[in-house]
């Protein structure tokens, strides 16, 4: 993967250098300005590659190069192939993430427009407009990670380096941890949710370590429901180990990614069952009562309508029957539901 990133960066650098030379030849730039633009562009490419979405940069560079100059026919053949493949890749990444319907539609339209199998033919000036619009549509994806490098999110990077997942941690491990955290934070919709997520992980180093270890498998296909399910699974695993504070925090993280998820209720039922609290029956019953028509958020609707979502719900319902059976065998357990209901803090 690192070799592919380096190859893509080299293609982008060469294309940028050629573009700058063409602009200089046409009199749009001075020698000094040409050098400054080339250096700035190269630094931007390195930053974009580090942000994790650098594969988009060559397509953007080729589109902008095509918009400002005339090139041999083979250049446009290469550009069509690179832009089409990149646009399809962006479209599926947005699809996996959930939401972004307008953006997803736009990048898939770009893929169709630049497909190399059945190419469209338009006047040169029309293609210039299409090239610029397509570059603008794709460029933000290359640098989504850059907005996480400022503000409160800087705390995340510093805390990861301080937590030390293992004594042998190196700079490479910290960079991977940053990428995982950045991917998770990108899924959250508001600054308040992002701040809460960072705060939860800062307060629970053990939860942070488990999350980073498990989330490495999700880095290529991040989505809200994937992260929500991951925190549900981590919460149940921590409860079975007797770590109930971290388990509760893990479920709180899950709710940030997908609110009112039946799988989160199922996880709560299992956690409270491990904690020997009969409130688990209430959460289990809530899962059994859930129907797909009750899903209000877009993310939850997409999840419950997917094949995997339906399979996980069937599995969760079976598990809830087991939880209810266990709780009914232990009437001596405490029941915190009446207390929480009277205090107005019950989320059932």
C-alpha cells in the first residue's frame, strides 16, 4: 500500500510540474511564481497522501492539467482511466460511510462522464468546464483528514502517543492510530459529538487500546454503523471481563455513531445481564419490539435495510431471548429500572 501511494504521488508530481511549465510558456506565470506553485503543490500532495486519501490526488491533478492546456491524445486516454476509477472508488467509499447522497451521485456521474469504454465527445471548451467541475467535486475527498489537524482533535493525536498501546510502539504505530481515530471522527456529524468522542477515549485508556486494536480492520471501509457495532462488541467484551465503567463508556461511544440502534440496546442488555441487573430485560424487550419502520435516521435506515443488518438483528433477537431467560432465573438480582425511571434518566 505504501508503494502504491508513492507511485501515485510521483505521477501527481510529474503532472503538476508539466502543468506549471505549460502555464509559464503561455505567459500566465513568472519563473519565480512557477517555482513557488510547484513547491506548494508538492507539499500539498505529501500532506494529502499522509491524510489517507492521497489516491484521489493524481485524478484531480490530471483534470486540472487538462483544463489549462492542450495535450497528446494518450494523455486524455490516461486521464479518463484514472478519473473514472478514482470516481468509482470515491463513490463506494461514500456509500459505505452512509449519507452523502448528493456528493455520491455527483462522483458517480463523473465516473460515467469519463468512462474509457464508451467515451463522450464534446467541444474542447465544454470539456474544460467538465474538467474543472469534476476536479472540484473530487478534491475535497483527498483532504478530508486535514480538518482534523486543528482544534480539539489535536488532543487525540497527543493522547495516542502518550497512551502507548505497547512498550514497543514506534512512530509508525502512532501514525496508524491517528489514521484510525481520524476515520472515526470523520463519521461524526457535529463538533459536540467529536468532542465527546475524544473525551470518552481520553478518560478510558483501556477502551482506547481495544478500539485501536479492533478498528484497524475497518480503516479501509469506515462507516457509522461499523464503528457503532464495533463499540457494542467492545462494550460486551469489557463487561464480561468485569470492566463495567469502560463497557458503559464504549456503549456511549456507540450511540454517537448510530443513535437508537437496536444492536446498541442488545449490547446494553448483555452488559446489564453481566452486571446482574434486571434492567437488562427492558433493553432485551425493546430489541424484540423493534421494527425497521421505527428507524428514523438515514444511517439506521440503510443499516436495517441491508442484508447484513437484517442478519445481525436476527442474531441479536435470539441473544435477547437468552438474556431474558437468564434474568428470569435470577429474581434476586437488583433492578435499577424503577430508580432510573423515577429519576427520568431511563432511555427505554
